């Protein structure tokens, strides 16, 4: 079973920041948090990952709470092309790198 | 260009027939994965392989088989024993960081997927 909880859907206005929350209250100390997104009928695309520090790359920022029980993915200036299903994943430790996907959050960016 | 290819994009088969889905990568990645996705659901792991000539069952391996004879290729066979084979199938690969004692954090790269419909 997925170890994360995400809202099923969210809306965001184009040009505004999109903040996608994720709860992972049972996360273990050596488990990473990954974020992927999937545009309809395509393969998932890696966005970002982190362990305990906040992370930023060219796509997004990842904010992880100090107790590591939740995190937020931030898309700083959402565009219509960011409309997708976003998956927050806690990767199990020492299981061949497999990912356990939940149902994700369907983000709709509106003009 | 480096990447993962899956062919064909759409596949139709009659019930009771075995079908093999292709997955090829030229990223020199060690590990490869097969996932299944049903409408409105997340991905579920079928099989994965960390090195050539070795593979492990995932969460829903029944009715499927795989082989890993070459590093670049990880074909998936959907057998007639799979009760509900109609789904979107996704292949992924990942560079295996052997130096980190299992704490590898390299991300998985996904192919474009094959949509299988069994009539």
C-alpha cells in the first residue's frame, strides 16, 4: 500500500504558485520522498526528491517538514502545461528501488 | 538521443493469446521495471530486474513473465493466465548505485507506455 496521502484534486491559476501537499506520517528515517507527475496517457516524469533538507531544481521546490511527516511540492509559476497528476512517493528502503504509487493529486492549471 | 522505448504504443489481442511487450533502453541503466496502470489509478509494480539474468516479482506478478538476457532489454509477456490484462503498461529504468549499500536515490526514467486491449 502507498504510504502517502494526497488530496485527489487541486486547481491553480496560471502564473501563480501551485502548492501540492503530501502526508507521509509513517516514513522511516532512511526513506526518500519522491515526486513524479504524469500527463494524460504518458509515462510519469521525475520532478524532484529529498530526504530531510529542502530541495530545489529547475522544475520545482520540495519542502519537507522537520519531523518528515509531510512535504509540499511547489511549482513557482504554474503554466497550462503543468496540468497533470502529481504523485508523492515514499520509496521503500532496500527493495530494489521500486516505487509505490498512490492515486496522486490531479492538478488543473486554469487560464 | 538516450531514452526508453516501448513498442507498440497500442496493442490489441484476442482473449487467450499470450502477448509480449517490448522495452529497450540505451541509458546504460542497470535496473529495469515493469508497471501496470488501470484507469484512474496509480502504477503497480509487476516485475523488476537489477542486473542481467536476474529479476524479482513485484506486487502483481501473477499471469506475467519477464526475461533479462541483455542489459538494454526487458520484455514483458502477458500470458493467458492474467485475468484482466487490459491496461496501460509502463517500463522504467534506473542507474543502480552500487557504492551506496542500498541507499541509492537515482530516479527512475519511464518509457511512453503501451496500451494493451484484450478483446
